[in-house]
C-alpha cells in the first residue's frame, strides 16, 4: 500500500507548488491507486476486533472502487463510542496496538482518539502548504492542547512544512498578543473567531502584529469575518478536519469549495443511509481513511455537504466538496466544540426539577453564542451554570422558561446561525 503522506517535493522541482505529486494525479492514476490501496486497507481493518461484525464475509479483493465500497455498512460515531466501552479505550478499530501510538486523546463524549508523531500523520500539512505556510514561518497555534488532539494535529502539520510553532493553546489573550509581538509570529492556527479577539486586543495594547496568514478550523468561517481579516492584510482559509479522520478537505488558491485530501475517500450519502446521492445533491459526508494505523471504513461524520463538479482551477485534481453545510443530526459545533444530544440529556438528568432543555446556537458580532433554555419552575439561572459547564463543556447563557413552553418537536439542539456564503 502506498503511503497517504508522501514527503513533499523539493524546492525547485516542477511540482514544488504542490505538497506532493498525489495532488495532480489523473483520474485514471487515482483510480488505479485506489484499486491497489483500498483492498489492503479493508484487509487491515478486518484484523481489528471492532470490525468483526461490520466486515464479516467481505472479500477485500473485491473492494477496489467507490461502487464496491458503497455496499459496505456505515460506521457511525455512536457505534464507535459504544465499542469503546467494550474494547477500551479505542473500540478495537485500530490496526496498530495501543502502545504503538505516541498519544491518546479524549474528546467530549467522552470518546478517545489515537495520535502519532510521524510525518503529517493527520495530513494537515497539505492544508498549511496550500495556504503558503512553510519554512521561515512562525505559527501561533491557538488550538487546544488540553485533552483534545487539535493542538497536536496542527503542530504535526507545521512540522511537516518546516514551520516553527509557538504552542499557545487557548485563553490568556494579553499574553497571546505579547508573545505574537515578541516572537514575530507570521501565521495563526486556531478557531475562526479567536484570531479577531487577539487582533482587537493587540490594537487596544498598541501592538502591531506580523500575522499574514490564518489557518482555521473547528467552527464556521463566516464571510464577514473572512473579510475582516482580509481588510487587515491576513489571508484566512479553512480546512475541514475531525479528530478521528484528520484532514478531510481544505481550501486552495482557487477558493471554489474545498479540495478533498489525498489520504481519504469521501462519499456523500443520503442522511440516515449509506446510499450515495447524485453529484451536487446535499447529503451526509461519509469518509474512509487510508491511514494504516487507524483504518476507519465508511465513517459517518454527521456533517452535510455536496460534491462540486469538475476540477479546481488551482491544478489539484481530486474531488471537491462545497464545504461544511450544517449537521445531518442535531450534534452541533459551537465555539469550536461539539455539543451532542446526550450531553443535553445529562444536563437535564442532574436536576429533578428540570423538565426539558434546549440548546440554541446564535451569533453576536463575529462570536458564537450558546443559550440554554431550561424548562423549570426555578427562578435563579445561576443554579444551572455549574452543571452546564460540567456537561456541555462550554459556558453559555441560561434562560428559564415555564414547563411546557419549549416546542414539542423533538429538538434539543437548534442552530440558528446562517451559513449563507452570499
């Protein structure tokens, strides 16, 4: 099986404007590589106990293209979480033994993900390279290093392109500004809206920062915020990545949708099924990764997107998708963190007097806002703030409403933000 993460071509090579030669393969070459690599990945997955039922009776040699792949069952996050309770801590879905991983992370749920320090293991180096980040850059990495893998994912990517990293993490904005000024930071990595907080604080402190590029993820990049950065001389692009799968797709110079990463196979299926939809139709993103350590097969992300026809004008030849278009289920990303229905249920279960609760995601300015409406006869919202933080892992506004007030529509999470790209 060929590696999904080949070392970038040397400077001066005809392909030096691309991260590697995989990005410009012809359709025939990509199909031939898939016919070779996919059966090997299916066979590797079959050795993991988590796939005992899902891939039972499957002949790996027969799974050589997307059509054959689409006949396999879909693996959902809920099944992965359940399996982690039986086969601790990774659910039996890895091909590499637990002690073969340099890192184990815990994301909200809780759900555990493995990580390695090898070259561009999460494949985000391709995204940074497309943004123009490389040797000579200093990246202020404001993704969290605490529990979750995001910080290490982007540190690994920066190493892959030869950049220096300041591991800033989240919070302490004044110190973030001071460090960016003192070190001469040239690039930012983090959630879309936190950079604005840093820049506004820098203006308040009278500091002039040298940031010209921003690699963002973990939340929606709204057009007004991207324009705000452009007005400050900062090129801001986003990727679509998850803790389980690594990089799925990323923006390029063409700014026409997102180019699918070379280390994954993306399908768009009808939500709730594993059936691929027609090109251009909105559906759920299902991903098969070619990562030999963690062979997730037809993993349902719960995200919505659609395939864009044709190839990108930037020269990259892989499939393109329209980007993140919302959730196929109620799980919603707020302030860069997923909020799941089971977390809302845990919040309600902590208080006998609470009948129901509803999480509402909105925007104020360029910031996500989480409001939690709580059906209760209580009158003091502060009674619930501690439990809210413990169960949802985020701070939010608490609104108390009388029992029977919330709509009887089955929703516990409502996203009222607009994703219209204009």
